[in-house]
C-alpha cells in the first residue's frame, strides 16, 4: 500500500488544483455577469457553475451581509489540502 501513496497524493493534488481553478474562473465569470459582459444563461457558465456548486455548498455559511465569502473559504481550504498532499508527492 505504501508504494501507492505518491500516486494517490499526485492524483488528489491535481483534483484539488482543478477545483481551485474552477472556483477562480467561476468568480470571474460571475463578475462578468454582474457587469453584463456575459449572460448567466451561457452554457460555459452553466457548466462551470454545476461543477463548482458542490464544492462551494459546504462553505455557504461564510457570509457578511450580502457579501458571500464561500469561494474565498473554499480556495483557502483547497490551498491547505494541496499543501498537505504536496508533502507526499
């Protein structure tokens, strides 16, 4: 089992990295929608939102008034997990 740990760690690292970048793209796309540069009905945004919502959902408690901090919290958690997993690569 010990010989598989680097492979599992590498796979986990890349999954966390993809989730990290998807959240960043989703945040930028939501800003573009807010400034009416992009349509909320566009298929690209819909696909990214479907991928990101399960990641963001556990962090929806992080709000200050109307400001949603859940993407920031999710990115910080993913960064922490990437740093932990990177030790085993």
